[in-house]
């Protein structure tokens, strides 16, 4: 059975937005809106950027940059872990080969 999307009200910079969202994704939407609201408030409060559109774009750019940095770090860690696993697997294979040769 599908999970119907229901409107969820979120507050961003003092404005309410209703967003259609499946029930099982509701908490993630609320957390996302809360993060965006905090980031936009920080940018607005810094006084360097004026205008809701510009604040929203800067917040989106900052959050996207952080996401890409995190993704790159995760990919790097994953590649490093894969290489270490392959190296350990090669050591195990080598040890087993040596052990089998001794049994013959």
C-alpha cells in the first residue's frame, strides 16, 4: 500500500510553507526545514546579505557545499577501506597458500 503525501506546515524565516510529504518522511522534512531556517537566520543576522531570495540562495549554496564535502570524504573513506580489505584478503590468501603447501 502506498504512503499518501499529506501537507506538513514548516516555518522558514517566519513564513509558513505547506509541503506535501509522505508520513514516513515527515520528521526528515521537519528537520530539513529547521536546518534551513537556522542557516537562513544566521545569514540574515550577519547583515551582509539582504533579501529573502539572496539569503535562500546563500543558505542553499552553503548546505550543498557541506553535503559535497561530506560525500567526498565518505567516498574517500570507502575507497580507503576497500583497499585495506583487499590487502588483508591478499594476506589471508597468501597465508592460506603457504599453510596448504606445508601440509603437502
